C-alpha cells in the first residue's frame, strides 16, 4: 500500500454545504480531514475565497 496521503482540494461549495448540514457527501468529505490518508491542499487565494464566502450573510 502506498503510504502517501491522497491530495484533496475542497471547493467553496463543498465547504459551505458541509458546514451547513451534517448529512450528505459534502459533510462526509469534511470528516475525511481528520483521516491521515487524506491531505488538504490550500492556497492563499483559496483561503481568501473561503473567508469571503463565509463572511456573507
């Protein structure tokens, strides 16, 4: 078995959906972030996008 974790990037829509509901595929993807087999990849631009979307009402 390959010991390297799977590399993932969460789309903003997945992040929002997963935070709003504990059901569905988006939430399941968020729960994978605690699993060492998965590694979240972020960029500064993506973090700014997350921040802008999460600050909206």
